[in-house]
């Protein structure tokens, strides 16, 4: 039994010696020279050509340097839009007048005044809010008017009958503008 214990101890020590001395030799690498990291250079930030990006990010902020130019630009666009709608409206009125004269249909001015149907879509203290609503209405394809006074009233029309006014109101409701009311 002692003989067997001595053999086990010898085998155990031989395995330990074999494991310790048989490890693969690691090659020692020379330290690498440190290189400078590349400098990060960014191109110049480009100038923004459109101011509406800033307005969309912060709609209530006032930009003192660009607000006057933006306001005048908006007013010019609105004025040109008004002039275009007035010229098309006047040409359509001229056509209807000539048709009325050829068919000998006469209507009194009092009847056309009482048959006016308007859609009032808003009344605002600030003109900029009225202009915003007018722009939304223009995006749906309906031209609106702004009446100045104590409040800036945004109206659509006039329409000659209630059916046309209802049709325009339904069109606006389907486009997400639900603030309009029909008035006579």
C-alpha cells in the first residue's frame, strides 16, 4: 500500500512538472511607437437659406433681424395672392354680367346682398394668427379673406346659396379645419 502511495505521488509530481514547464513560450513584442491621432477637421457650417426651419423649431420665437424681412415677404406673398384672386374673381364677374345681359336676366342689388353666405373660420387679435389660418385654408385650395378691425376675421366666400357654403364647409372639415361656421 505504501508502494502504491509513492507511485501516485511520483505521478502527481511528474504531471505538475510537465504542465509547468511545457507552457508555450510567449514572444516578447517590441513596444510600438505611439502615433499622433489624426486631427478632426470639420467643414464650415453652411448658411441656412430658409428661415422657416428656425420658425418650425421655435414657432413663438421672435427673430429681430429676420422678423421684419419675413413679415414683409409674407405680406408680399399674401398681397400677390389677393391680387390674383381678385383678378380671377373680377373676370368671372364680367363673364356673368355679360351672360346676364344677353339673357335679359336682371337682379336687384338688394337680393345679392341678402343671399351672401360666408364661412367664418376664425377671429384673431394678432394678424399673424389670421395669416396662418389663411395659409392653412389656401393649402386646402380655398381662398380666404382677412377683414381688419378690432379682430382680424378670417372668412371664406361669399357664396350665393347655402348649398355651396355647405359644400365648402364639408371640404374644410374633411381637411381637418373644423373651426368654420356658416353665417348669412
